[in-house]
C-alpha cells in the first residue's frame, strides 16, 4: 500500500510492490499485467529480473508485451477470472514462453486475476524454481493479496485520470485548505 501512496506513477508503484514481495516470498518470477483502458488487450507493466536466468528469460521473450483476452497465460486467466496453479510447466498449453521459462529454471506457476469490485484489472504471474513449495499455503495468500492489489491498482488508475483532467482543464481549478492557503491548482490558474 505504501508503494502506491509514495509513487507518482502506476508502473513505479508496481515495480516497488514486486521488489517488496520478492524480499518476502519464495517465488522467483513475478509479473504484473494490466488490462488496457479499452479492454482489448492485457499488457506487461512490471516484472522482476533479479537473476541472470530471468534476465535471459526476458531477453528471449522481449517481443511478448501484450495479449488479447483468452490468448497467452495472462489473457487466458483474464478470461477465466480464476486463480490457477500449475505444478508442472508441461501442463500449461497457454504458456507460450514455456521454453524460456524452463531455461530460467521456472518449474511451477500461480497465475491470479487482480480484481477490483468484481472487475479484472490485471493478472499477476508468480513462478517458482522448486516444485516442493507448499502451494496449499501460498495459494490462499496470493488470492487474498490479489484482491487488495487489484483495488490499489484501480485506485491509482483513477487518481492518475483525475490528475490528468485537473491539469488539462481550461477552467481554473484549485484546492484550498481551511487554513486559507491553496493546496493545489491547475495550470489554467
């Protein structure tokens, strides 16, 4: 939550969130994909590449930046609106980056929709280098976190939209405090 309060942009807040989560959790790969404003595609916004293997993974898959609904792993989970756990990469027909993931040592994944008020705003992909992670303990944690993160993402998106409107309005807009001072005003003022 703090990352969203101190960051000026959504991608920056998501990068900070990923860094914080990687320090805390046992997964090796983490990506956050967001649904476009026109709801036509889902695109990669934040990822981790802390290890040389993951740097190689993203180098090999650099052309993969977006999917349509139902295509690729993020698009498939966006369409299904459900958390999915795969303990073996061989079981994932929707994962078109499977060869690069194997080279990076990713053995299993959890993919969950990020929701706000029932609407999917994004998808989070978590990859593990070991198959012996206690998925029955991790999955409920990820599920609960995904709703919280989805709400924070939606709040930050709305905040940025309102800020753009505030700055672009041709009329004078300002926010004044009870102390008699202007707190914020737009360029028209």
